[in-house]
C-alpha cells in the first residue's frame, strides 16, 4: 500500500492517520497554506507553518492549531512530517512525508521565482511528488517580477499625472502583499480595501513587516485616496465602493492576463501578468528537481500537462481533487465568478479569501 | 512596427473613447506618412493578401516553438486565436528590428514571388527579431486576420483633428478602391477634389433599429412617442438582398457592396441599365434575385454570392434586379444634402428615362396615415419577402454611417423554435476558453437532430452558467467539440428558413441566434422537426 492515497476527503496518509489539505472534516489535517481551497474549516487538529498561524485563526476562527518552522520534523504515529517553503504566499509550505524510507512531497501551490515577500521555494528530493499545475500550458511564461512592477509603477505614476485614481486588484492573501511590497512609495500612499487590510493585519500580528497602508473607511478623504494607489480584492470590481473613486484606471494582476481574451472579458484597463503559481518552465524545472519516480497532478491543466510529462519521460498521473478547479475549468470558472459575482481570478483562492471576510 | 504594435496594445488597454482618440492622434503625429496610410488601410479592413497559408504557418510555428504538434493545438484551444498562440509560444526574440510598418508590409507582399523555402527562412528570421507584442500584430497582418476593436469613426475623428479636415470628407475619401501603396497621405489630406477617384462610393447611410430586441414590440403609441407625427415620414419595405451603391462616372460603372467590396462583375444583369445612365450618377439600392418580376428570398441570391463564375443557368433562373432607394449624385453633383423627398424625385426622373425598367425598380412607398395603420401593414412583411419596414424622415439628408434620428428600420419578429443544446465548442477572442458556440437540435421521433448553430444572444452571466454546465455534463469529446447531456432548452430565433441538402435536418436557417434560455421547459417539450418543416412550407 502506498504511503499516501487519494480519497474522497483529500490526500490521506494511512500509516500516519492524517490528511493533507482535506476538504471534508477529519481529525488530523496538515495544511499547506491558508487559501480556502486548501484550508477548510471543521477539522479537529491542524498543523501548519508558523507564518500561517494568524491568517488561519482569522479565517477559520477558534481551531486547534500546531505550527512549525520550515525544516522542523514532527511525527504522527511514526510518520515524519517536515515542511519546506513553497514560495506561493507567506506561510505556504510543501509537506514532506517520510516513512520506512519512502518519501512523498505534497506541493500545495507553489512558484519558483523569489518574490521577496515569502520564503523562496526549495526543491525537495522525493520518490513521489504531488504537484499542482494551474498554469501547465506552454503559453504561460512569466516575466521577471521587476519588469512587471516597473510597468505597474509607471502606470500608477501616469495615472497620477492624468488625475486618475489607481485601483490595483489582486487576491487578499499573497498577491496583495506582493503588490504592496513592490510599489514605488515615492509616487504616493497605499490605500487598502478592508478585506485586504484584515489579512495585512493578521500577517503583521504574525511578525511580518509590511509597507505602511491606510485602510479605506468612511472617514477617508476621497481626494487623498485618489492620489495614491488602492489595493482591492477581485470581489470589489465594479461595485459602488470602487465607483466612488471614479474616474480611475483599474489594473488586474493575474497569470490569466497572459491571454488577451481573458483580459478583455474582465474589461480591465491594464492586465498585469503576475502569478503566485509556477509557469510552464517553472513547473517542469520544479518537478525535475525533485528527482521523483512519479508525479501526481492535482489541479490546473492536468490532462495536457501529464501527457506532456509522460512524453518527456516522467511517470505522470492525473488526480482529481477539489483544489483550484478541475482541468479546463480553472480559467473560465474564474471568469464565471468574476462576471456573475464580481469575484475573480484564481477562483478558489479569491472566493476563499473573500468568503469569510466580506 | 514598434509604434504600430504599441498603438494596438494601447488601444487594447482602454475602453474609453477619448483615450482611444488620444492614442490614435499620438500615433498619427509620430509615424511617417506611408505608415499612416498602411495603418488606415489595416484599420478600414484593407488587409494585404495572404502569402503564407495557415498549414505552413502552424507547421513553422510548431518548429520554432519546439513543442509537439498536439500541445500546440491544445494551446490554441486555450488561447482561442492562432496569431496570439504563436506569439506566446515562440521563444524570446534574440534581436530587434527597426523596420517600419510600411517596410514590413512590403516584405510580406514581396513573398508572392518567393519559394516555400524562402518564405520559411524569412518567417523564422522575422519572428526572431520581434517582441511578443510585435509578433502578435505581425502574425495578424501576415495571416490576413488583422482586426481592431476601434470603429472607423474614431480613427477618422483622430485623423480629422490631426489633418484639420472635417470627418465626413475624410470618411468619403477613405471609401472605395484604394491601396496604401498607391494612395498618398498628401492626396488624402489635400483639399483639392480633382484628385478624387471616379470609382469612389459615398459612405452609406444606415438606419437605426426602432426596437433593440424582438421581445419589446413597439406599439403605435410608442411609435408616436419616438417619431412624432406619421405624416413627416415616408415608409418603404425593408428588402432583404445586398445593399449596394451603383456608380456611373466618366463612362465607367461600379457596383459597391456595403462592405466596400467592388462587386461590379458579380451582377452583369445590371450593366446595361447602368451604362445607360448619365455620367455623374450614384444610386443607393438593394440588389435582389427576381423571378417573374417578383423578389425572391435571400437564400436564392446567396447561392450565387461568392461564386467566381456565374453559370448560364443561374443567370436564367434567378436574375438579379435593383430596387433603388436613393440618389446621391445627380449630373455630377453631390446631392446628399437635399431632402429625402427631393432626392426621390430625382431618382424617379432617372428611372423614368431608363429603358430597363424591369431591372431598375424603385422601392415603392407605402401609403399610410397613422402608426396604427402602418403597424398592421407591417404584419404582411414576410409575405412581401421583406424584413420589415423602413422609415425615412421626408426632409432627411443622406448622412454618414449609422445615425439615430432620420432613418429607422422596423423589423418583423424573428421566427422561433425551442431547441435542445447538444454540442458545445469553445469560442474565440473575448470568449476564448469558454464554451460559447452551441449546436441545437429538435426532436425527430425520439431522436434529436441538429439543425442550427448559434453563438450570440446570451448574457455574459448566462454564458458562464452554460459553460459550467458543459464542463460538468460532457458525454464525449471530439477534438474541440463536446457532446453534452441534452438538457438545456433555448428559444432559437431566425430570419428565414430554407431547404438544404447539406444539413442532416434538411433545413438551413438565416441568422440563427439565441432569443432566451427556457429554464421553464424540460427537453421533452422542445419543438420537433415537423414544426420546422411547417415553417418551411409557410415560407414557400
């Protein structure tokens, strides 16, 4: 029997009697990161990284939570569990599970580029690697982060000159902080939607040092806010809350912005290709670096990506999970949330993020 | 090419009209005149001839991107646009190019004498010196698929400001048969009209719909509110043929379709009548197939559109004739600023002098004294082989483009049936990676027969729901097409129905589209093939 198996509740380790990122209530859950498609409510005990603590408590309420450092090993029923940085968002981890010489790694979500905000991704050698592949299509290739933020900052500067307010949209855990830490604060102040600021506050309680932000409240002076930049969640797009800052230019940060059609559907003034997931080459290099015997693909372009990996010599398998959304649902599904509910990109994450907070 | 690619990107990045005009003006201000003309040609749908076919293009793109062919195809389905897919898949460019738009298009045109090997080498070399943004626009131009989400009106507005000309004059000078290679910016912007091309048509005046959707029928009272007193309006049938402008100048004749295609050769039956007209005559009208002096449905005309040569049989069976609407030039004088009534008198004068009155018809006026009466007459449209009624204010000038106010079209309700969606395919462009193209079926006994494809008519929110349904209810995949569980019922509207030997259902529809999603109907209550066949009989 393999050390990990895929069950209808999530990824299960029978020897250790625990689950990784289960979506139905279980006794013992090891959590890769605090996005809601990975950290569900209702488990008896949670294990996660230190830096996920405050966000998990804020989102899931009063849970029984044990947190550990990267590289620190804990045992459950004799099975060794060690967390390694996944580079996805602050506190995100890959879960290494070792028992009787057999090693599995569950990636959760990850990116390989160092974003300067969360601990950079670290490849972990293993026999079996369970990987995401949200952007597992060769059209997805990210530009280096400094290039993207040079575009963002010059767009902001330009808006200020043209007397346009600047609204930049990204989901509240991860993208929002990445944007915040890379803005050129000489241009102006940073204002945040309440949903974003709640997450920022949770991270600050966790000891993370973020650039100064101003929460937008009833008392905020509209003319001041319009001179700065507003970081807003996808759910606020097109709402009266956002419209009161008009005229504005609205930029959307997401990996899906690679595709012109996706950008046009969102009617964003600017689409910035910025993702917290690995791109095509990032995924392949990350999988290769694990030197794994088999790779299991849980969400994203699983069918296409596993077929390609098999062709270049990997033992690759598709697995159905509730992470992200399934195979080709991801990009379109996101649109659905956006248009129908004014939610958006990186669907599960954004819905998740906003779900408990709005 | 850099400035042109940047222009395209900047236009893509804003939804605001003023911003678009500003970007266009900046472009005009910074590029050489030859580039301006090429830009205008591209933005008005005058694309260079395609020199590389799409099989070669795909093959060479697959080679340059270093991925397997199947993965290329999968990527194409995600992106929904071939030029964009290629632009995204190619490796980063090694070099840069400072060639202008004019030089690139000259390069493309020169491929016509090149061997396949030379084309291959040229394309790989070109890709290697263009950024992803430039490659996208370059691919679009190369593959003859360049389109831009900016109306010609905006481009002309921007150019009019830069060239200090009025927009209507510019619109007129950009009509017709010119190429960027031969038409110079100085000619375009110069006030001297002696340079005018004899073939150049006037911009068409287009009617505005009285009702935006077929579900909101206008009552006679509502017509009164919208248009005022019936006595200031003239009414005609709205004929369903090919809208055309017919020109006789300096002994030459020209027939232009509304899409600005020169179609003189397609309608030889009209030549004798046109040749007889006095020089300096321009007529606006509708070309239709006729039999025994009566107009035939559009489907008959359709069989001869697009044919390179017209067989004797076609010319005998369904010859075309003109139903004239308007006269735009009389005795060499532009009379567009005369009133509707005055222009009509001149048109009648021309027709009265013609020895080809079976070919040169005039659209008859409908006698009516109230909106009530006209709305009753409108019910006979289908029997008249007309699409509804046209309303023209008696003192209207002949204007440029689609304008509210003086010309209105009051179309009849579409025919409709309730049908079950059975196949779905992903869309393109703005609808890339979403299932938006559907095939519908009606019952034939206990089987569903497909009879129509429709793409439009749902709101974005509805499309997302259907998309989610398709993904969860796929029965089979055939390439990009998915067979879905028959369950969703839609009301499908269409303008006409005809027998077809090419379709399984035996019928072909004109302008099928989704009128609404029938959440209230189970699939068992969708219409049957007999319903369609009954409509077919009514139509004949």
